[in-house]
C-alpha cells in the first residue's frame, strides 16, 4: 500500500501532490468524495468531472438523441453533461487499453494493417512519431470502402510529422486528438492519443463521424 502525505492549509484547503492527481486522473476543478466508515477509515473516490474540459465534438449528435427522447430544459442540460462525461471516460479507457496493447506488442505499424497494405504502400522514410494501430483500429479499417481507405495513408503520414497540429479533444485526461478527412461528400475522423515521451501515437478508432459516435456509445 502506498502512503501519500498531504498538508492542510490555514483555510482547510488541500493540495494533492502530482502523483495523486495522476493516480486519480484528476484535472482542474474536478471534485472528490471523502468517505468515512464507522471505524474512521477514509476512502477517496472521484465524484464529479469538471464541466469546463469536456469533450464537445459530438454535442450536436448527443442533443439530437436527447431531443428525440423528449428531453428538454434542465433535463437536456443535465443529460448532455452526463453523456459528455461518459464519452470522455470511454476515450480515456481506450487510450489506456491502447497503450497497454502497445507495451504488450499487440499493436502494428499503420501500413502493416491488411486493409492498407492492399493499397501497395511502399514505406521508406519515417517521421518524428511512430503511428501504431490497435486491433480495434484494424477492424475499423476493414469495414471502409477502398475509396475511403485511399485517403488514410496521407493522414497517418501527417501525424508522423506533427500530431499536435489537429484538434485536441477537451475532456479526456490523455492527450487525445482527432483529425478529419473527406471522401466525396462524407466526413470521417481519425481519433488518436499521443504519448509524447515515447514519440508514440496510437490510433483509437477510424470512421465516419456518426459511426464513431455510435461505436463509443456502444462501449460506454
């Protein structure tokens, strides 16, 4: 059991050390519950995520679903927050799973995915970051049409050079981003997490925006 010493300020404020904040996955303005049992033992748990850093890239789809369920007013406001929290948590879980899969040798380099290797890609140079793809990501690629797949190598090559150039998703604890690309009239997303210290990018999911939304809801 690890022990952390925390000092209480003159006004009762507590500042958690970095190790504890990382352990709980806390960001600014999050809320903790301190639970005391009959023996005086204290248990700590994450109570509520702060509203400010929530993922907002599916907000229109969430609202559309809630309105279809007859939710409006305060109900809509609270349910929207609830759904955003859920998606944020799912993205963090996927990032953790992806990093663990990479450590266990269960990820492959993006051009080794069978769906992409069939395009005859000849990879010679490497960028600053290694772009790896999980089994989940490989499955996402399999269901895409050939025209859609042809757009993806250029996206992944951009990520190898500068993955920070695209939109960071507000909410997840990990450095999770998304990049958009189009095929015809349809818009697609690549959602990925950056592990900067390892010069590593792991692709979490690829697909049409609505499909990814449904996919994440299914995981939640």
